[in-house]
């Protein structure tokens, strides 16, 4: 689960003429974090179950999607917005299939479920294609835009008042007033966009297409949807993979502790790395210096926009600073930049942190209305007194809970039943994946989810962050699970391979500016890629991480400007 503050206007403009609800998303104090349209080139005839209330057949047509060169087929079904009112308003649920290379299992597909809550699965087709390429050799990959996201009646709002993300004052906004404005623009019964209602849409698509069995892959919040599928429609499933696990027993608002843990691990890793420690000997003190400075007053500077290179104004607030760090922890390549960015900020050079902030603030594509419907109905009422007490000790946690409570005052979603939070009891073959460095869904969340699963294995990658399959050999494990239908013989030894990125020691390289000695190289705890490849490394890792920022063509400017201007030392 990723709770993020910003959404890419360019991204959503390809889905709908209506812009995103910038006001509501910008009103969030905590950065909100976190992902994928393709149809098989075959005709699938299926008898539609009348209980699913599909009133007309899906239409399919050839289409092209970002990042994929092949011609694909896109489709949709029409379902009641409120399943209890089949004769009432209907909405379209858009779906797509990445067709199997060799269609040896026409009655099966792997359903890939996006994170958020609020991300479009269809928008991340290319990422899922890379991630699940081995599964796709023999089985279709099914993508569905969950109701309220992407092309499936997206819940978002129009706001033309925010002209610059860099200059926007995100700490002085009336959250309740802005949320009321957002709600007034939404043409939907917002109580009907929770996870369990959306699940009926998923099952409707499966029934329409005629798949007898689905394999599930859920990432982040998508693991909640996958677990609900295990609970309500186990007969439709063959195997399940949960990557970055959000257990049913856990409110997503408990993420505050995971963020703090992820930050502490960053400090630990730099301190234990000879080169990083030598370059940034007082990294925690550097962070404390900037955090204290910004808690007293936001900093305004004339800068060049990392995306456009146009003169702009940066208003760096404490929220933007901590938010950039938080989101940087999700992706290995950006995580490797954080010590340098923090250190430079302590020296009053804010270009590196501005570049990271821009990367993480304008590319995820969360549908904030849908996000609010899920969190306000399924999570906010699960905040305990202890959670509030713990949150007060963390700026990020406290501001996140405060902002969401104000939002939910307006959103007014009835809470789910208590049974929603019960552990999943299942004997389905289930693979759970956790990253030791995950700042959102730590390994103990995976262990909690596994409690009542009698046919499950939980593997922890010691070097992965959020989204293990995109960073490690876990994609091979998923393919093995799908092929064998069993977790019994899965060999997770490959997860021990050190896939960490070297820490950047200056703006341009992962090596000291002076000639590195043999001992420094040997002591460096992670493999050191060639300096000329570091920018490509950041872009590729961020693009492949299906829960991270969606990187568009502006990424070159963002990274190059951020790194080129981060220090007075130029490239050699």
C-alpha cells in the first residue's frame, strides 16, 4: 500500500478528459504510496452468470498501450454501480489481456492486481509484461482497472489552481474545504468503491471471459484484493502470489512504523558501508539539521524546474522533504541517492532533494477519490489509541493520520464489518514475498498474513525494498508456482543474492571523486556499477518497480538536472 500526495496530470489525461483532484491529493500531509490493457487475439465465448448483473457483452477492439509495441485488444463490461440495485446506474469496468505466447492453457490466466489503493493496472501493462514474462509464455496475463481507477469510472476531481508542484504550499491548506470541493465534482456513489464491491467486478470479468481458473499476483494494496478473492471465490483460483503483503488484520495506516523502520535501515546501511560512512559520517545529524530547519520555516529559493528547465520557485516544506525521502526508500536506485541528497540539503543545497521530490511527486497516478473510499471505509476506523500515541512520535505518521481523518469526515464511508479484518483461512498454494528493506509493508506483515494459510510459504529477500518480484529472482519463483501449482519445491536461495545499489558519493557517481583505493572498493558493501550507467540505473529501476513512480519522457531532465546541479563538481 502506498499513500501518495501527487498524481501525474499527463498520465491521467490519456484516460479521461477530466483532470485529477489535485486539491484533495495535495491536501494530504503524508505522501501517499505502490501500478498496468491488453486482450487475447482469440475469441472467447462464455455463458455469463446472471447473478453478476452484466447487462451487455463486453466490446473489444485493437489498441496500443504505452511501452508496448504489439497491437492488443481492449475490452469492458457494464456492471451496476451498486450491486444491490441491478436496475440502477451502471459503470464500465475496463479490462485487458496480455495474450500468452504459446496458448497451452486457454482456460487459465494470471490476474495481476495493482496497488495504491487507486492505481490503474492497465496503465502499467508494460511493467507487468516485464515482471511476468515467464508466466506469459503459456498463460494470458489479465489486467483489470479496478472501479474508481484508470478507465473504470475514475474518481477524481478538477483543480486548476495549482500551477506549480514546486511552489505549492502543501502545509497550509484547508483539507476539509478542499475535500468538500473534490466530492462535489464526483458523479458517483462513493460508498460503492470499496474492495469487496470491486471484487465482484473482477469475478464478473473472469466469468465473462470464460477462464476456469485464475492465478493471482497482487502487489502492495493489490495483496488485499487477492486475499479477498481467496476468501470469497476460492474455487476460481489455482495459485496466489502476494508481493509486499498487507494482511487483512492490519490497517494500512499502521504504515507509519514501517516508514520509520525503513529510514533506520537506510541509516544503518550507510553507516556499515565504508565508502558511504566516509563520505557522510554524520548522516543522521544531517537529516536532523534539515528537519529542524524546515519545522521552523519553509525555505523558498529560485530554481530551475527539473522537468522543464524553466525558472521556477521552490518552496521546500518539511512535508516535501520527508515525503521525498519516504518515497525514495521504495526504489533501490533512488534509495541509493538519498544520503547524498540529505547531506547536500544540510549544506543548504536543495537541488538533489528537489530532483527526488519531483520524481516521486508526479508519476504514480493514484485516483484519490477511490483511495479515500477504500481507506475511509476499511482502515480509518481501525486506528487504535496505541496507533495514535505512536504516531505522535513520528511527523510522517502523525500528519498522515491527521489528514486522512479530516478527509474521512467529508467522505463519510460506512465502515466494513468486523469480519473484514479476520485472517484469511486458505489451503490454496500461496507464495508470500517480503523485502527486508521495505518501507511500507515489512516482513512481519507477511508473517501476520500467513497465520491461517495452511499451504503457503513466506520468503524474505534481505536486499529488496517494496515489490520483491521486480528486484530479484522472485519472478522466476512466481513462474515456477504457476507451472507446478505447488509451493512445496520452490527454491528461494537465489533471493540471497545481493541486489542492492551502491550509494552515490557525489552528484554523478557511486565512487569517490578521488581515485578509489582497492580497500575502499572491497569494503563497499554493494556492487559498484560503472559511473556512466548510474542515470540509466535510476530510470530503469524506477520504471520496473510497478509500485513506484511511473517514469515518462521527462525523467531524463528530472534526473540529469538534479544530479548535474547537486554539487559544484561537474562531470569529468
